[in-house]
């Protein structure tokens, strides 16, 4: 039966979407493939449909139990025999699946990479024809990726034990150039056809807000999205509990999801969300992979995620039906510190090798720096995301806050000159410090630490005492984004001079910073010692 007929009969679609047919044709011709396709672009069909056509068994390697269950349930509902093998099975369920595989019942088997060394499973591959191995969430094989899993490093060795040269296919929603190279090398793709359908989801609107009171800002967003279905992501279980409880008190029909809940409660809550009995779910990133809910109208990140890959995957759960949807991130500097703590805590638990642990922590800190840059950029949010993944854009998308919001231009010549002067003074002493110390110098903080370091002698000392710390921090972020300054270091990042900073010292550059009306509240006209608090460019 032709691929398109199978697509219609089993999956209910009349035609393929971008990239699907190319990948399927490559697989059916016996080529290894790497498919890089954004959330909602139908990656699973690219290996499921060939699995139906091939004579033998297709093994799908997948990292999450919930993801496997969802995929198998969808296949069964479509009339396709499939099963999974993971730690959620009882002993009797496990041996029942093994028996059914040996009896030829299934075309597609999902398995956790941790199970690849099981003797029972190794016997299966010796007695059954394996036509294809599909690696889902393939970025997990890369230490450069956002979700590295050591168990994925077993995949190449497992493939080497298979007879008959089965097709190897790998799929991911996001992959930087380093991650892409790692996937090809560490999974062992041979002369792979790489199909990248592009990362842009034009129907998604992106915005970052920096509210002083996050929960009040959340209520403001939900009020504007009344009657819509959405996901609110928090970075800890505690935050999920607090936010969901407060929303219930406010009268919202919400449910919650995190790994600390009993399995049965998680399943019930997830089902209620999917069926719109509870249109809003508050969750950690344990929720979402493989959840095929088409009418998610908004995704709100109550906290900044640990990296852009996670953010884009989670935000991408909005608007899967192609309808306009909002992706709003509520950012605060405290999110950075919490994420650093979580990165170190997770690495401490996952890795016993100190060298590997240190490497993973440093790489995750670098990824954290990139999403922090995203949160503070004043350029197009979509451009920043797409450039991160290697796609060039013209810098105006027309569907993000930085492109369409209400902005003024603020003359920050005074702030810029003194910030550069303060950092230059620190550098000349062969020292480097973070944003806090730099701000204290500019504010003229007469602390013991400032005096002991000799920073009270800096020409920039007390020069911006009429500015708030928030104002100074915003301008520093602006200068980092414009490459006049740069951030160095991971655990304790410091601010250093960047490109062309001397142009500012020599008065050759006057910079105007784009500022939103909301931010302008902290830049109100105010007189202090005869100086204007801020100067709006006419």
C-alpha cells in the first residue's frame, strides 16, 4: 500500500506536511536519516509509517515513560499493534510483551535506552528481524544538548549487534550545530540524509515580561485569555503547588502536574487537561513531551527555563493546530540563581564522575547564559531564537513584543559612559566582577568591600547615584546585547569590556535604548541634584 494511503487509513491525514514525505522516502529506500522538526510537525509519523511497511520489527528508543505510553495508545487507537518496554511494566506484563514480540504480534516496539542491555531483549534481536531502529528525542545523546542522558550512549553499541543493516533514523525538535554533529557521530548514522524543516512557528507570538509581582502579572495574562486553554510552566514542584493553589483560590479551573505527585493523579490530571475538563494546567517540565493537544492557546513560563532548547520545545506546545497562540515568559534575575542551583543539584545526582559532572555543569551554565540573553534582548525575539539554531532572519518578524510593542527611545549616553568607565577601571586593576559590584560603584555605595577593593577611588564612583539599580542593570544588559560588554564565567559570571568599547570612552558613540512603556515606569522624569533621571529621545 502506498505511503499516502497508509497515512489516510491509519492516521487520518490526506497529505504529508513539510519534511515528512522526504524523510519517509529516504527511510524506505534504506538510508539512515536525521530529522530536525519543530514540535507539532509530525515527527512520529516519519518512523511509524515506514515501520508499518517494513517486513520486520521497528524498535523506537524513547526517553520518557509517559511519552512511550502516549505514542503506543495513539497507535492502538489507530488500529496498529504496538507495545512498550520500560520500568512501569510488572513482571507478568513484561514477559507477556516479550512473548507477543516473539509471536510476531507487533510491528513497532517502544523501549527505554536503559533496557538495551537486558538479556531478554537481546534474545529478541537475535530471533527477530529488525528493520529499523528509530531514536526519538535524539538530542539526548549529546553532552552539548539540553537534556543529555548517559543511557543514550549505549545506543550505538546496541545497533552494532544487529544483523542485516537495519535503517537507523533519529529525530529531534531542536539541535544546534554541535548537537547535530554529536547525534550523527554518537548514534552512528551512516551517510545520513539530514532533513531540517526549519524552526520557525509563524503562528506563535513571543514576549518576555519582567514584572515585580509575577503572580499579579499572571492573573493579568489569564484575564486576557479568558476561556482559552493553556500551560503554565514552573521550574520547581513547590512553585507548581503555590501557583496552582493561588489560581484555584482566584476561581480558575486549573489542575497541576509534577513528578512528586502519585502516578495515578498525574494521569488523571493530564487526561482532564487534554479533555478540557481543566483547561489550564500548572506543571514542571516533566509535563508535555508527546502530549498532542491541538488547542493550547497559550504557554506561560512563570520562571525562566534552563536553556533555549527547553523553552522552545515547551513554548511549541502552543498553537499546534496552526492557530495564533501566545508564548510569554515571566523573567526575574532570581530565576537565574534558582536554575544554577537546579543544574548543580541535578548533575550531583546524575553523575558520579567528577570530571564529567564539572563538564556537564559548565555546558549547562553556558546554555543558561544564552536564554538569559534572550530574556534581556531588545531585538526581535524570534530572530534571536532562530539565529541560535542556525537560521538567518531579517530581524523583524511582526509577531513578537520587541517587534510590535509600544516603545520609546531612551538616551542612555550618561549611563553608558560611566558603566564602561567603571568596568575599565576594574579591568586596569586586573580584576573582574559581576553586575552587583559594578552597580554599587556607580551608586556610590560606601561599603567596606568597596573601600577595601579601592573602588571608591574609581572615576565612576557615585556618578549614577541618582539612578535606580534597576535602571543601571537594564542598561548593562543592553550593552551586553550590543556587544559593548560581554559576560564571562559560569557559576559566578563577571562583566568585561566587549567590542568597540573605546568608541564610547572617546565619545564617538551615542546610544539610544529601546524601552517599553512598562519599563519606563522605572525611568520616570525625576530631578536629583539637578540631573534628569531619564531623557526620552524626541
